[in-house]
C-alpha cells in the first residue's frame, strides 16, 4: 500500500497546540539523554468536505525498524521492504481504535496506505465520520508492549479546534468531548454543503 501525496495534504494537521509543547519538551531532552523517549504522533481530522475522519500516524523510521525486527514483522530496512511496511502498517492499525457516542463499537477504520518521508514512516487510515458525534474515545497502544516508555500523542482536530491526548503504557486510552458548537459537520464561516 502506498498513499503518495497524502502526507503533504495532511502535514498541516500536525501543528496542534499540544504538539508544539511536546516538541519543545523533546528538544530539551535532546541528545543529552542516553535513552531517548519513544514517541509517535497520530493526527485525527474530521474533514467536513469529504465527510471522513482522516488519520495520519507518524513513527520514527528508526523506531519502526527496531520494533519490526523485535516482533518479527521485518528483518530488512523498511525503506526497501514494502511488504515489511505493509505488516508494520497493519500492526499500527490493529493498535489504534476509535469509537463515538453514536457508534460505541469500534469504528471500522480503513487502512489506506503508508509512505516513508524524511526519516518517518507515515500510516494513513480513514472512516466515514458519524454525523453529530459528541465524543470520541480512542486507544493508541502501538509499541507500548515493546518499550515501556513509548508515548503516543493523538491530536484530534474538529472544526478548527484541536485537542491533544498523550497516551502511554499506564493510560493507553482517552476520551475527547466536543463542545456543542463543534458537533455539526459545518466549519464556522463556511457553507456546509
């Protein structure tokens, strides 16, 4: 699977308020740390134009390759091993779950592709957005069974508002409640159709 060009369209979603704080904290840890913290970032975007929830997961290529070797998903480097990337993407998809108040069973997220870009492995998923959902629950526990210090940050963007949840081994699940003015599918100041 490959989703060329999707990353460029989704990159702007990584600029949530929580992400800036996380990146600043990571910069302070930086090279002085003997055991750098393992971090993955997922962006969940309610796209009012397509009616989809679009998800982009970003993993350090180094972390993805190390995890792939440890779990037997791939022995080769993931830049050259398309089948290994497919297996890692399927692994990530199995460890990321969304549900809403309107659909409390897990949503059937479609794995739409992956790509390697500038030292990161990007994995893309999507699903039809349930109209009028008041909250979103999530589980993001990829790599947490491998590394106790793995942190998975999830940014949820709906109608120009971003909420961030940081999930780790002690708390791999979270719920985001949407303010009433963000529940409709329309983006403020634009036509809904």
